[in-house]
C-alpha cells in the first residue's frame, strides 16, 4: 500500500469511527413511550412516564406514593425538578421525599401549614384531561422560537444527553380546582371524569 | 481508494438514516370540527406545536396511532408559545389539533422528528 493510500485509509477509519460513535449515542428518548429507560422504584411504571399504548386513564391505574417538596418550593419548580430528575436519572428529586398517596383525583396538595411543602401526585403530576387521560410532561419555549427551531433544539438536547432543550422550561399545566387540595384532601376528592368513572 | 470512499459513504448514509427526518406543516383548524390531522411521522422522537395567533388559544393537541387506536393527550394549551413533547413512540403517529371552537380557522405550526 502506498503512503498516500495509507494516509487516506487512516483518515477514513477516523471519520467512520467518529460518525459511528455519534450515531450510537445520538438519541436518548424520553417522554411517553415504552418505558425503556431504567426507573427507580417510586417511578417504575409511573403512568405519566410509561405510556406504550396511549395515555392511560386515571380510573384504571394503581395508586402510588406521592412526592413532597421542601417548604417554599412552588408547583412550577417542583415539576421542573421532577422532570429533570425523572427523565434524567430516572428518580425523584434529591430534595423531595416520598409520602403517602394522594387521593386518585388530586394532583397537587397545597398544605394548610406554610411550613410544610407541597405534595405532588406521582400518578399524574401534570394532571389529567377531562376524560381522565393522564398527561405526559412537556416543555415550553419562548414565544419567538418557532416549532421548527424548537424541534431542532430538542434534537440537539437528545444528541448531547441533556434533558432540557436550550431555552425551554418545563410546562406547568392549568390545573382545575377539583385537582387541587388545600390541606389534607378527603378520600373522594378529585374531578368527576367524562368517561363516567368518578375519582374515588 | 474507491473502497474507502464507499465505506465512508455507507457509514454517513447509515448515520443519517438512523435519525427520523424532521417534518413540519402549517395546520389550519376549523372550529367545531374536533381534532384535525395535521402531521404524520413514523416513530417520532420529538414534537412541537405553536398557535400562530391568539385567536387560536386555547387549543388541544393529541397524538394518535391509527394502527392500534392509541391516543396520547389531549394537552390543553393556553399560550402562543411553542410547546414541545419528547417522545419514544413507534409506528406512524399523527399529530392532531383542536382549536376548541375559537378563531375559525386557526393556524398552527406543527413539527415532528
């Protein structure tokens, strides 16, 4: 092999290897899907994370422990922390703790005592639709970011192993009053569902 | 040399082929007609949607897989900011938008990859 061919072969090998390396680690899929990522026990099978055949109905999923945040943490911040930790490390946030389940239809408990932090459901932290469909989390971009640009940023975040795309914030749903409890909720608290199954 | 070039081309092709191509479309949704099919992509990894005018807010977006009838959502959006959902879905996925009876027709910018 001539010297020129050897140099070309080396360059080719380097190029191919770098391309292959980028392609193998390019995507880390998160969000609604088949739940292929490893999840800690509190999040394993969480219906807002694992949705292989559509958004599950609130009426048909198992109750699970809730997550309580330190005093002073807002619902928006709690969702942001939960999104990053769940879709990143596959676990609840480090500053949060597991507590007893909220009633099925309650998404957020605001404590009567301000010294206590809020409690967020791990069944449907981003709430549920009127028919009970449990919503997967999503992000929001500044108004001047087009959908094409947002998609590009999400793809780059996937490639670079980042949970949050550039400029994005974790979206906060507009919860209905029946999804929120002030103080300890009663066992039957929650919204009546359009599918006919009331939140028990 | 030809073999080296062929190898590089094949590798580049495999790399590009492994990524779902981005598809986008403007979607005009008429009021009172429920969800409209705006975009279809195979096994998407991300989706983004934006109401292009305040008259189209609030609106709902959902994802539908016709092969088995699976539906994800609907998400109700109260903003003209672009919303994005990271996905891990297989099969042909249709993004649908319902303008909830406002601003007929309402225009939305939709994209998936």
